[in-house]
C-alpha cells in the first residue's frame, strides 16, 4: 500500500500584509509515524510555511525522530519537533 503524497497547492498559500508578524497559523504541520525494520516506531514530519510554500522540514540531513516503543510516542515527538521548528522560524525566519 502506498502512502498518499502531501501536497500544498498554490490556492492554499496565505497572503500576509507587509510588516505583519508571522503566527503559528502561517504554518502547516503534518505529523505521523512509520515502523522501522526493528519493529519500533519513528516519527515522520513535514512542516510547510504557508505564506510562501517553503518546506522547512524534512531537509537534507534532517534527524530521524525516534525510534520509540509506541505509535503515540513517535507521533507526539513529531508534533513537538514540528512546533519547535515553527517557533524557531517565527523568532528567526529564514528566507
């Protein structure tokens, strides 16, 4: 079974008035999990800045989120990491 591909279309991009501060609503966090070869769970994460469509995570050399003994722990770790990326990008936006 193939996983569906997550796509952010141009219609979903958010426009922001010039000079307006970014907020958590300007980002999309997609968190899930996968089972690795050892039978443990690793978190999967995709973080996208909606204002310009830029994918902030994963990136080349991104860390593996896990492994964890349960699905719930892996997914929660992915969500926490996504929220950290969002807070960091709001504080220090990369262009």
